[in-house]
């Protein structure tokens, strides 16, 4: 079975803190994604990566950065957390070809106080 | 840019009954893929069913089937013989067939199953 794991299920941080969310996949997928999930808005793409050290901005990259030093690991970084970044963060991985699905991690519910 | 719309924020169905979740999308492409994902409460999102746009035949996976109307850009999900475990958020998603394209998700429909 494909496994996508995220470093934390729940995280509470204070405004201004630097926050790291990590994602690891074990299927040698080229693509990895970070989404933000908010009620009524569905999933919005923050960043994605199609190869090691490659990254592309998604729909809402402001306030976030990413790092992909190894193929299996994709990190999301909040340089200075703000209360409007309180959300559920989902990581996903998948193959590059269009017909392939994504596989999701369990999500990290981040609360910024 | 492609968009995906799910017009039903919430739905409910009686156990053992059938329910249909709606999804419409907007694209100028002719070749693409459509997906339904299920996200149970506090659990991981998983793929329910997938449809290739070039296939006229509607996809089916056990109790789950789709009604794909390409001209109308409609992609509804039918759940037959609903079970309590079907209660979840359901997301419709679109992906171009081009290599490396991203997914576009709808806002989701929360399905409740009543015993």
C-alpha cells in the first residue's frame, strides 16, 4: 500500500513562530503537493514539486515556502505564522502522468494563536 | 483556468438508499480525467472512482458509479445501498491529461447517512 505520512496530526503554534510541516511518501512518486483545506473552499494548492529541488507555486503560496531535498520528503514552511494560517494542511504525492491519482497523508491541523 | 463546482454543500441519505452527488466543471480541454475522493471524519482522503474523458462508458466501483456527461461538463457520483461508513466529505476533482498537470478540486459535499 502507498503510504504518505505527515509529521504531526495536531500542532499549536504562536503568531510569529516558524513552523515546519513534513511529509514523506514511500512510493517513489515524482510529484508531491501541499494543500490547505478550509470549510467551503475545498482544497487549495499551496506549492507542488515535480522533482528533487524543484518547486512551483500553486494558487495560494503567499506566506509559505517549501523544500524538497530528497525525492521522498517534501516540507512546508511557515516563516512567520499568522492566525489566518490556522487550517488543515494536506500533503499528497503521485505520478506525473495525468491519469494517475494522488495519495494523501492524514493531514495536520495547525492552530496559530 | 479550470474550475470545479459542487452545488450541494451538505446532503443526507437513509441507510440502504441511493444518493447522487453533483459536480460540474469548466474546461476547454478535450482530454482530461475526473475523480471523486472521499474524506471520512478524521481519516485520510482516498480515491473513490476515476473517469477518463475519452471513455464514454461510465466508471463503476462496486456500489459507486458515475454519470459522466461530457457535453454538459457534468460528473455526478451515485452511491447505491448507502452504508453508515459512506458518511464523509466527498470532493470532485479534475486533472488535465498533460504530463505533470495539477488537480483542481471542488469545495466538497458533506454526506450524512441516517440509520
